[in-house]
């Protein structure tokens, strides 16, 4: 009786551990689709750079999901990070790390941007992402690279087609927040 019970526990343990890992879901067709989207940003995009950017975006998302220990949906993982149970994995971590990794490539025909959404919406949390565009174009002409949205599975789309978020340039949002803080401090001082 003990041996079959031990086998059941071993199988349950394996299933539980497997459920906590991030599956390798990178499909080369997904990479090819993103590469095509990046190439479509303009006729002067180097096809090799587009392919490399797409491959890195997918591979690095998988790598970060393992490093961040992502078995949960994004908001649950955020709670773990905010409670100190995980070191990283907030959306701005993903965006910062993705931008830094892609900048290492020194692309000649592509540029990276950072964006924030929901900063002015008190009912939603801020959301950060990285955006890739043709060199010289604004982020609004680029492709959103969002590994946080689906908890370690890369989401991408043309920024204009991403209707879930109203993206604004990161520096613009940070400046707006700084001005709001200063205004609150000024008003508190007057009172």
C-alpha cells in the first residue's frame, strides 16, 4: 500500500512543480510574425535587425519569466513583488530589462522607447512597456513589446492598434507626476 501511495505523491509533486514553471512557448512562427511587423515599420528597416530584435524579444521574455519566477497572472505576481516574496516582475521591471537588452544590440535602423499608460486614471495602476520603432520615428509609429501583460508571454502589436492602453512617452508622464507632486506640496505648505 505504501508503494502505490508514494507513486501518487511523486506524480502529484511532479505535476505541481511543472505547473509552477514557465513553459517554453516560443514558437518560431511568433518570432517570424513579429519580425515581419518590425520590417513593416519602413522600407529602410534592416531585415536582419528586425529578425534579431524579434528573436531577442521572445527569448528574453522567456528568460525573464524564469528569472522573475513567474507562475502567476501579472497582478498576483505584482502582489508577491510588492510584499517582498519575489525580487522583480512589475511591469516597469519587464520594460526596463527589455529595453536594456535590446539596446545592447546597437541597432542602426531601429530605436527603442519607453511608455506608460494609466498614470492619469485613479482606478487603474500605471503600466509600463517598451516600444520599438524605425530610427527617427516616434513611439507612436512603433510596435509595443509587452511581456508583462500575459505574465511572461510576449504581447506585441502596433501601438495604434493597442486599444487596451493609452500609451504616453515615459518622460512626459514622469514630468507630469513631478509637477503634480510639487503642486500638492505647494498647496500643503499654503494650508
